[in-house]
C-alpha cells in the first residue's frame, strides 16, 4: 500500500506542471479541466486563458502573445499598442481590447483558410467580463474591408448591436445583442447551411458567400486593422468540421454561466 501511495505521488509530481511548447508552465489537471470539452478530433486552434502571455501577471499588463494552446497558430502584436490582461472576478484570465489598434495577428495559416460553401468549419467564442455597449468590432476575422477578401469573421455589428458574421463577403445579423460572458457556437457545412447558438438559443439558415483570400487572421479586429473590438475575450476555438450535437452539448454544459 505504501508503494502505491508513493507511486501515485510521483505521477502527480510529474504531471502537476508541464511546459507547453517552451513558453508557459501550467497545471495539467487545471488545463484539462478547463478545456476538455473544447478538444475534439476536428479542433485546429484554441486560444484560451491558459495560453495568454505568461509575462502578463497583473491587471492591465500588456499582452504580447496569445499562444495557440492546441496547435501552432499563435497570435501576436507588433504595433505599439497592446491588448491588456484582465483578471475577472472569478480569477479567470481574459484578453481586453480597447477598440483601438491593439488587435492580435495570427497570420495566414493554411489550416484556418476556410472558404464558405466549400469547407465545413466551426467557431466557438466565449466573450469576457466586459463588452463595450454598442461597440462594433470583430472577435476573430479573416476578412478585410473589401467584400472580395472576406473569407469569414464573427463580430458585433455596432449598428443595432447585433451578433453578426460574414461568410464569403455575405454579412448576416442574428438580431441578438452581445453581452458579457456570451457563449457563441457557429457551425457551417460545405454547402453553406449554418447554425449559430448564442447561450443555447439556436438560429439556422444558409449563406451563399464563397471567397478565398490571403488576408491575415486577426483577433480583436478586422484583417486590415479596422472594426476593432472593445471588450474582453475569454476563449476562441476553431474547428475544421461541423461540431456534432454531442460536442456542442458538452461545450455548453461546461461554459454556459
């Protein structure tokens, strides 16, 4: 019995903290508990609280990087302005954007180059503790100001304050105002049939948009730097297929507050 206890203690000591891609030490049990429902066979990238710049430790610290906790699509900022660390009332680490030029850039990874009416994909967004009232801006975007270079993007329209998305240059407003701690789950088939769930309430439809462009992916702003977000983001996950009903249920069970 004593040997078993010692063995268990040794395993816990080994697994208690691990180095993720040489950047940040995290507790493996906490990481698994926080993100397990997000990890599916089709997950490509995940930006969450565990992968926020480890050099940002106190409220208001600059965030230089938001690492991809699952893949290799890290988000960085090379401009003077930086998004800030926000520590929510529950202790959760979030990324706070000020509506200026502090978006984060992911570049043009091929595994996130989704094309409407060609590729099936999904996006999960968890907003943070603060969302600017009526503030327009993208949570994540592979879309510039020109319609022909808008692959996809998910945003607050600002005008009427609606959760909206663009696929292939075609914009769709859902008619629901965004707020703090929203859970937004979007899926689209290769034929353009979409489902969007906002805090468990579902809307469906189709979109005919189909663009393929080489514009960058930005978090917190449009790909050309406009339409910047004012508010907090807790988490974004991108998938290269449609999430199943069971996967959606598991994510909502974990993240709906």
